[in-house]
C-alpha cells in the first residue's frame, strides 16, 4: 500500500540537548565569577591611560557599530542579495542570522526591563544596584544587564558559524574563530565604553550564542516551516511585456510580485 508523504515541518530531532545545559551552566558559573570582579574591571578599563588610547577608541567604535545596528543591516542585505542572485546559501544565512538577532534582542530587552541593573557610568558607580522592573521605567541608565551588543554579536556569530559548518565542514576553523573573535571584541568594547559590567557581557554572549544555535538547529530540523517556505522561495522571473517580476510563493499555485519593465 502507498504510504503518505511525511510532513517536512515535523522532526524527531530534539531542539534542546544536554549540551545546552552544559552551555548554560558554563555561562552561569562564568557570570558569577565575573560578578565578583565587576567593579575591578570597570575601574581598570576607565584608567586615564587606557581611555587616552585613540586606537582603542576607534576599534571600540568600529566593533560596536558592526554589532548593532550593523548585524541587522548585514543580515538583511545578505538575505536580499541571496534572493536576487538566487544564492540559497547566502539568503539562508541572512534570514537565519536575522532571526537569531531578533530572538536574542527580544529576550535581552525583556531581561533588561525586569532586572533593572544600573550601568557603570551612573554616579555613584554601583555594580550591586538592581531593581525589579526598574529597566522599564527608569530609563536607559538602568538597562545594563545583559549587554545587547554582546548578545547581537554572538547571536550572529553562532548562527553563521553553525550554518556554514554544516555546509562546509572544512571551514569551521576559519569562520568560527573569526566570527567569535569579532564578537568578543564587541563585548569588551562595551566595557571599555563604560556601558556594561563584565557579567553583563558574559550573559549577553551566552544568550546570543544560545539564540543563534537554536535558530539554526530548529530550521535545519524543520526545513518545511512556513516562514522558510515563504521567505526563501522568492525568485526573479521574466514579466509579460518585458522586464522582470520579483515573486514570493505564499501557498502552492499562488504568488504575489512586483514588476519592473526593462527600459
């Protein structure tokens, strides 16, 4: 007898594994250890000789901007370029990387509002200052934990490195160190700019890594998801009367598009 075709949106692959528990445990332990040194590192990085270094200032500005809003711009550009050039790998990297950024940023914003930690630049400097829900009403000076820039940088790094290592296993030792190295510089730059404590950036890095890995794992285990079917099915086709049409398939046999006639 004929068997019904399996649903590609369902998968027996577990989204959460013991490795996630190991990652979470490691981040928590590292954050607790760094928590004891928050004041020390904040004062050390604000030393007059360190702050007077023009090269460090330029590097901090560059990596900070690259992480946010740069990561969102890069992800969107990769997705659009991939759709136009019909490069599935590039479009997938852009889409899944942006999904990881959105997931991480939403989680980070909620935690910032709930925990309400005081930023290092606030006077008097107090790494022990927390206030439940203070981040929602107290303004940006009480939204230190976790670091949003570190979260964005590590989310993008984890998503892209995880995706590319699956496609091209021999490149994992190239993309991984480069991406996570850049993300680490972003995290340190937030401490150098006196915007975050050490424990803020460690937790941000952990949350970002987790978001990137989970988005890629979910999408790889559910290749027939509605979001991927819609956003990764765009194509440019010839239009009647000349020019081309950019189309996205919503459901089989139905599509929407925008035409552009050739001059």
